[in-house]
C-alpha cells in the first residue's frame, strides 16, 4: 500500500470527523420522518459487509450527518469505490453520499 495514499486517507478521515459534527449542529434538528443518522450508518455498514469484494483487505468507513453519508477508506480499484457509493445511495434515508474513498490503482 502506498504510504502517501494511506496518509491522505487518514488525514481526510480526521478532517471530516473534526469538522462534520459542527456542520450537523448548524443544520438543525434531525428529520423526524426517516431513519436517524446512527441507523443510516449502521444500515450502510451492513449493506457494504454483504459484498465480499468490498471486504478485507479493503477498508471502508462511513458516518452520517443529516442524512448525508460520508464514505472514506481505501479499496483496490475504482470500480469498488463506485460500487460502495452506489450501495450506500440505495440505503433508505440516505439523501446524498459524499465519497472520499481512495484507490490503490
């Protein structure tokens, strides 16, 4: 694995985890009509785990803020990154998916 890519992925994850909670607070109350962010995150993780091509040695992480799913991590190919995004978009309650998943190729 390329060390520079790993450092970039870790840096992006740290940046998002530090800044997104503040953005969620400014967005107002959660949508009472759909699943909450914790449920959406859990559902996205479940869907991703059901696809063996996205499992180890790939590393995918997700978080949700106001229905927007933020994916990060490292996968082997761009098609795996696209697949992870498409799968997350299909989860009920997801309004949008922002992917910063890096690829080894």
